[in-house]
C-alpha cells in the first residue's frame, strides 16, 4: 500500500519476479525492462516448445529413443517456463507458493538432467559412428534414461525439502530462498560443466571427422551450417545458464539481461534446430500441408503430379510410401541424426530403382 485516505487507497505491487531470479545467487534489483524481456521471451519459448511437442508426438516417422529424450526435455522446459510465467509471482498464499517453488525446483533439475543425457548421447554417437543407429533408434534404453532423468532430481529435491522445507517460497517470489538456493545452483553447475565439456569434445571430434571426408561433404556451405548449429547447441543444452552466476557485483544488471535474453528463448532454439532446420521434420510438415490442400476442390491433380521421379518403381507397384534406401555407413547421417542436419545428404543416400 502506497498511501491511503478517507476516499481511496493506492496500492503498488513489487512482485517483479523475472526469469533471472532463478539463477541469481544473491538478491537482484527489480527492473521493468528485464520483466518485459522475460515475459516476451518465455511466451515465445513456451509456444515453440508446444509446437515441438506436437511435432514429435504426432509424427510417427520421427519416433526413436532420441526423439523420446527430446520430448522429455521439451516437456520439462514447457512446464518449468509456464510456472515461471504464471506461478513465480503467486506469493499471496504461503502454502501454494511453497508447492510452486518445490515443483519448479524439481522440473528445472529434470530439464538439466535431460540436457546432460542429450549431450552424452551426442558425444557417444559422434565418437562411435557404428553405434549411431543402435543408440538413437532402440527404445529399450529409454526407461533407463527416465530413471536418471527423473530420479536424480527427485533425490535432490527430497533431501532439500527434508533439510530446510521453509526455504521453499519467499515473500518476493515462489522460488528458493538464498539459504537453499545452492541446492539448485550446485547441481546445475555440475550439469553445465558436463554439458559444455562434452560439447567441446563432440565438435572437436566432428571437425576432425568432417575434415577426413571428401571436399563435397565438407563444403563451405555445410561447414557454415554445422558451425551455426554447433553454436545453437550451447543454448539448447543449457551452457549459457552459466551467465546467471554473474548477477552479483559489478555488471550484475548486464549479466541479468544477457542471461534472460539467451535462456528465455531456449524453446525457440530447440524448435529451430530440431524442427525447422530438420529435413525429415520439414517433410512431415509438407505432408500435412499437402493433405490440407488435398481437401480443397481441384487440388487432387496437383497432388498426384508431385510424386518424386525417384519413386517411379515404387508407385508402379501401387505403393505411394516415399521410402528411400539409406546408406547407414555414411558419416554425415550420424551428424544429421542428432543435429537436425538431414539437409547434408550424401550422393549414396538415394538409390533409384528403375
């Protein structure tokens, strides 16, 4: 309450909880510009995560162990960012605020755990090319990943709640108090270190393997695309969350802005790399659009003429499934599988049958 008299009462709200508070090891200054960026960035990210989840869940041709891991990661980030948007400022009710803080603590730790599993899979796949199909397509390994991805955070949150349950929810936001903040920052620091180390090793190995291929494979255009997607992986796998540790002392407000801009759009980066820049996903989108156009009058003929010439022997047998023979030994398919780089195709990928 700002002031009051007989006729009216003027109140002001200072619950300017921003995305930056999640990784702040100290109290940060309230900033309306930061609040605006947080809400816009998280809104875009939540929308992109929703579109990614719909894509991965509805496209059967994309289903694999790797896709299941992406679904788990997107689901955790989607729920976590929704809570940050709408639950973080709900400090009116202490019990509800504590529950929100506990749920957010668990969901964000799950997200980081899945980021680490993703970085481990990426590293193992690039390191051992022959294991690519085994690691990314077998779903029998997914239950084990779930035990790690959801079990480890559960243990951390259970111990934290048992030690100091009153630290869940504060008067400023429904998040951890500074007395317990390191129960989140500590594990996150470990996850970030592992992810960043594995990413550096992965792209060093990737660079070596690309250099060993022929010049057509490692062309300038493909190298630039690889470099771009390598950079985006730093955002997707949470390496940029390290900026949150610099929100104290000189330059704190700059660090808060950089942290918020880089990480509030994490869902947008996931949608960009694993959907929009993924050749296989784009093909699924084209199929959906063609089906929608097929329902329009006069569109049947246009659809019938759109069958690729490489499928003429298949269509002659009465089958319209656009299957192609894939050379699994091609190194570039390994890189494409996990980086969404199906656009980088070898000439040996497609074998026409006359």
